[in-house]
C-alpha cells in the first residue's frame, strides 16, 4: 500500500473502497485533469468532474484488489502506477493506470492519467467455450471496434466471442468488421431493451 506521498495514499485508498466522496479529498477543487483511456479522452478542470470520471470507470466494478503499485517522484512531479484486479458482472478483469501530477499542499493540482483499459483476466476457457464480452454503452464511435478486435485476437482458434452492446450501430458494424478480418459471424440478434448480441467464431 502507498504510504507516501499522502495525496497518492488518499487517492488509492478511496479508489479501492469505491469511496468517490473520499476520492475528492485528493484533488484541489480546481484540479486540471487529463486522461487517455481506450475509446475516451478526458479534459476537465474541477474535482467534481475528475471524480465523476473515476466513478464512470469503476462504479460498475466489484472486488477491487491492488496487485501492484509504485509511487515516487519524476523531477518535481508525483508519479503513481497501480494495477488492479476486479470484476464486472462476475467477469474477472485487470487494469493498470499510471498517474503523474503536481501537488499543492496535500492535494493534486494537476493530474495526467494513462490507462490500459479493462482487460480480461483469469483462466482461459476450455476449448470450444464461448468468451463473453459485455460492452455496455461502449459504442462504435467510442472504441468498440478496437476493443472487439482486441478481444478476438485474445481467444484461441475455434473459440467464440459473444458481444453484448447497447449501440444499435454495432449490429451492422461489428459483423462487417469480423468478416473483413476473416472471422465467421454466427449470430446477430436484438433483444428487448435495445441490447444487440453478436457471436463470432475465430477462424484465423
């Protein structure tokens, strides 16, 4: 666990507890926050907006566990790198984020973040098993095709990827992308509530 500097410890302890009210204590009210995460770039200038970004990323995750952490200084800036294991709807995931910021007293006045995205973790499914990917609100304009392609590349030949998304454009875009990549589209279905289900078999 981080013990120094104090703002880093405050930030990480609150994040692990999903204490988003406590997370605000690590930031100056007018903090300048910039972040690059897969499918999203963030540029805000308040503690409330900064906390809202972390709540959006981690609010639906469960069982947050710190598995690696480094903290120190790069010149006059504070640097924190951490890796977490967590779950989303029972699916094991891993994420790594790297922060670099300027301090004013015991709060971050500026903060820059680079994120790996939430990646699948845990044991590889048995041969022929379906790998499920709940994309949620991630859409074709916000990184879904890139994430879809990455997930396909991670599964063995002959395995299937089942994607659930609420983006209606995915019904046309993802099957077209799968076919362009030489993969076999097995299912394209729409469920009540606007959810689209697409199942693709990796063939190459």
